[in-house]
DNA sequence: TAGCAAAATTGAAAGGTTTCAATTCGCTGT
DNA sequence: ACAGCGAATTGAAACCTTTCAATTTTGCTA
C-alpha cells in the first residue's frame, strides 16, 4: 500500500543506501544513478517516511507550540509567524492550547515528549521551567514566547512590556488627562505585570495619578463587566489604559452603553494592536507588538538550535512595541465627568 | 540520554514484550509483574516513543488540520473543537494554514503524507479532492470541514449555509426592509455561494429585491472598501446582509464613518457569530454556526474511522445555523436614504 | 504426585530510514 | 598489464516499538 525506499531501490536497481544518498547527499552519487533513482521516485510517487527518519534521528522536525489560547488574536498572529518559519525549514507545528491551566500544559508537555519533538515554543502557564527541564534534557530546543522570566537557561523572545506600558500611559498624559485608570487583567500574568510597571513609572515621573481596576480574564466580556462595575461606582476618570485590546473593546462597549462617548468623554488605549483594532467601529489606539515577527523569530531560534545545538548559545531577543494612535483617544475633556 | 523500553525491561527484570504488554495490555500480565514494571517506568521517568509506535503501526495518531486561515475567528473556534477531541483520543493536531492557495495546500498535503498522518481535516482551497486521493489510498481518514461539495467519497461536516442565508434574508425582510443588499465575498468560496443561494430563495419567495456587492476577501478591510465604494455610488439600501462577520464589521465601520447610524439608517447582518460579535461597539446580529461543535464532530469522525476503517461508513453531518438578533438590525426607516 | 490446561513470559521479526565500514568499480600513471 | 587510488556502491546494524508463535510457569485435578 505505502511505497518505501525498498521499492524505489528495487525499481532503480540499486541498494537502499544509494537511494538514501540520492535523496540526502546527491553529490556523492553518480549522475546517471541519480537520474535512475529520481525516475523511480517519480514513477512510484514515493514520499519518504518522516516517522522512520525521526526514529533513526532520535528527534523529530516538529515544533510544539504551547499557547494559552489560540483564540486570542495575539497568539493567532504569533502562530502564523511560527508556522511560516517552520514550513520553510521543513518543520511541522503541533498546536497545543494550554488554556492557562497547568494541568493541561503538563498533559501537552508529556504528549510532546512522547512525540520526541525537536523544539518547543511555549508561553508557560506558570512561573519557572521545571516541567520543561525534562524535555530540555531530552534534547528539545526550547524557547519562551513572550515571557522571559525564566532567565538564561533557554532562549526567549519577547516584547518590552514595561516600555509598552510607558508608551500607553505617556500617550494619555500627553493628551492632557489629569488622571487615568489602568484596567489590568489577572495579576499573575507576567505581561500584565510588566505593563503595569511601565504605567506606574510614567505616572510617577509625571505626577499623574492612576487608579487600578482588575478584569477577571483578558476578554471582551470581562472588560465590559469591569468597566460597568466601575461606572456604577462613578469613579471612572477621563482616560483608560487597558491590558489588551479585547479588554479595551469591552470597555468601549460598556462606555457607549452607558451613554458616554469615546473619545469625547473617555479615551481608551488598548494593547496588542490586533488586526481588528484598526477597523473597529471606533478605531482603537493601541500599543502594537510585532506579533508575527515574534513568532517567526522564536521559531528560527529553536530551528537553529536544533540544527547545531553545540554552536548554539541561548539568546534573549526583545522587540520594541510602539503606540499606534487612532480615534479612541483624544484630548482631556474640560469638565469632570458626572 | 533518552530512556527506552529496553531500560525499563532491564530494571524490572523482564523482557521487552512484557513491558509492552504491561503498557498496552495490562490484563495479560501478572499483578506483581505489572507493579515491578510500573515502578521501573516511574523510576526512569519513561515515556514511550510515539515515533516508534507509529513506525510499527504504519500510521500516526495525528490529525492534519488544513484551514484557509487560522486568523479567521471561525476557524480558530473550529480548531479548538478539533484539538479537544484530539487530545481526548490521544491524537495530536498539526496546524496547516493554506491561505487559500492551492500551492501551499499541496505543499502541506505532501508534508502530511510524509508524516503518515492518520487523519486529515480540510477545508479545501479548491474543488474536488484529487490531491487528497493519494492520502486516502495511503490509509488516511479524511473529512471535509465546512464543505461538502466533494460528495460521498469521504466524510464531511458542514453547516447548512443555504438555510443560513435564508435566515439572514428573512430577518431583514421581517423587519420591513423593502430591499436589501448582499455583501458577498470571493464568489469561488462554496460557503459564500450557498449563503447567496439561500438569500436569493428568500428574496424570490417574498418578492423583495436584493442587490449584490462583492468584497475581494473575507476581511474587515475588504468590507470597509466594498461598502465605501457602494456608498460613493449612492445605492446602498437600508439593510445589508454580509457573507461573514468580518465583512459586517467593515461595513459598520464604513457606514459610521459616512455619518450614518446603525441600525437607524442601515441594518447590518453578519454571518458566523464570532465571539466578538456580541460585544462589539454595535453588537452584531449574526447567523450563528456551531463552530466548536463542527470541529469536535469532524475530529470524532476521523478518529473513529481511524479506529476501525472497516466498520466505518462515510457520513455527511450537517448542522443547522440560527440567527442571533442584536443591535445592528432594526426596523426599516420610513424615509429613503439621501 | 503426575499430568494438563491455562496463564504468563519470552524472543525474534518487522516496520522504513540513516549511517558507516567494507567492498567494488573505473581510472591514472608506469 | 597492473599497482594504486579515489569515487561509487553495498550491506548490515541501529533506532524503539508491537506482535505473535513458542516456551515456561502456575495452579489444579485425578
């Protein structure tokens, strides 16, 4: 049913080893032999078994991509970058949604170990890389995605979230807002933490007060809930910086529903600059992260480590975010909100 | 470096075959032996090589998921369903974005063949399943995702797009709009075609005229462009049914930018009911597809075919869409638009 | 306690590739 | 014509499981 190298060898009238060389080291087989093998391959429609190759090699040209949630447009873009880099290098990507649950993450890491994957790209669900160490000692090239907490034992690719936080805060401060709120997500997410650090830095340096709200998740619905709660208590200042774009969209939704206008009454800043931000009903001012590039770079890193582990030295690649100003932010209103 | 069954066998003082049985057929090994093997497995931290298993079996517990674009929230949700079903059954998902390009699709199909994947879930970039036949004859279980054009040679899981189109059209007709427009995507996309069929059916049955616009892609940006062009020519009726939610968001954006209101001046209906639709600045009326369930069902189908190909008969599973009414649609305005 | 069936275990083959030491081939220079 | 040499090719081992026929052990019965 499935055609193997043996069939090719038989048809071409050469040995197994020669077929293998024709495929992988063409320079060491005579041109006429090469042609015969090529013809046999074509005639039989032969595609070598990656499985067998991997068994021999001990590790697979496979990248395990472990992300909290592929439904988050940020990770979707990252995944595209990873996938493109992988395809170019003949790697394949296994998709693993951890849902931020350590248990599910562990499950996947075990699966990836069983697959003997050559590389892992992960945004860990929790601090530390202990569950990864087993994989690493088994020879997998690991890189941390958008997370550099774990230090220098592995590669990491991230965006400077502290800077991003500063940029967002500085933008509303520059617009003249005399106070603003920070809509954080779950505080145990490192990215959220770093953005908050940047925001506090900017606030402290300029003396502008910042209040803090917490959304239960990084989702539109959680943003709606958080802002509606705040509106009910009547404390919302004239500008709001959100931990990501989804929360920002939720905030806009809640504000419009309350009969207020964006940006005339409240300015909103998002974070991530997802695709949709540019064309939302109210185009969103946001901190852009080079998402695709992040994924692409991360994949290249592990692919190169895979290619020559000895020559590899772990790197911490860090991208710079930038603020993209659109219609959801504007000058501070003259009067205080009701 | 990597620990194999041989190591386990040695430590437990049994043969290879016994270890294998202990792992896969525990009922046929004596309890005390089982315990010894289990202890050795635990002590050595042994995880069996999926690669070796696959080589022996001739096919891998792997699902190749080939979609046009994982960045489209529809497919993201589908992917989640596929992934969950896969994980439960001990399968792994390889992510393949075809970008609707036949060439890239072919590339991936070859990769999947090399991997000897046991199953393929695909939304084909073009009609017919000729490029798939090789995979099928190699024993892969194939199911068509959201596409049933190819007939009865394979399983398929889809949503009744014709019905969906009818529902969308009927909704605006019920609201009293005396005419409406259909914003289609690329006409060679089967789903778009079927939705259009449903729309025409409803229009014909009720005698309400429908005009047709075409967006170059199924994206927000393309929606903006298409509607702005139409607005410039001044022909936009008071209701607009869009081929998917992204186009609908683009339409809303263009309409708001033109100084019109949604739904007071123009009602907008989307299609897919992506996550974001419920919480957009203007919550979107949309035709809901059971996306997650679609993916989950499709994965179960191929997994079951994989498990017992002989007992399997190809099925065409078809889900029913339903319309979800939100704030982007309202009664027809009394006056004609300027 | 011999004899037997059932239960448990073993050992070797197979699956498709890569690798590498060993062999053969084709020439060159003498 | 032939030694010597590099180039091309071969054959077998190794990678890690699963499978299954063959063998050994166990637990009974007569």
